[in-house]
């Protein structure tokens, strides 16, 4: 199966700066918290708190829903809402859309990165290529997109 390529060429994109990535991460974290709150409320209404009290089932449902949400955007467009706002995108080093396996690895290692007091994301400041643990583990990279051309937008 051939992967889809993004339209920008290598000379149009560069590795996203760590502060820009952290801005997108903060933006996405707010969406993450909102999703958890809404999902918890829905599960409590549906199952009269019995499901929420069964911690393993509750966590499994949260994992599946959150992974589905993030992987949908990463695979489809390479951008979550936070990434879109900060003009960054996740892709393969060759400029292609990431696979479901890469999305799963990114998602799992992102949890580990947060679990280690954010060390996995602070790694961007140490790493020469400005890559965090999820990037390194999944074989992906986060690039900064060029500003849209205002002349073309007016036409």
C-alpha cells in the first residue's frame, strides 16, 4: 500500500521549534481534558456510575476513545486542533502521512512521556533534531508549516 504524501516539499517545511510544539501540546491537552470530562459524564449517565466504578473498564474505554480521536487526525491530516492552530504537523521523515501503527506508538509513548514528569517532551530541548520521545519511538517528526500566502488567499 502506497502512503499519501503531503503537498509541501522538503524546502518548504522544517522541524518545528520546541516552544511551538509545546504550545500545540498545551492546546491539545485542554481538548484532552474536555474529552475526558464529557466522556465520563456520558458514561455516568448511561450506566448510573457502575461503569465508572469499574476502573479497568473505564480506563479501557477512555483509552480507546482518546486514541481514536487523536489517531484520526494524525493519520488523516497530520494535525490535531492544537497543531493546526500552531501550524505544525506530524508526518514521516519522507513527508508522508503516518500509519495507524505509528499513531499507536506515538499515543502510548506520549503517555509515558507525560508519566515521566514531561521528560519525554523536554527531550526536544536536548535532542539535536528537536525530537521528543514519541517522535523517536514512532519514526515520525513534527514539522513547522509555512505561513499561508496572503496573495493566493485573496484570489
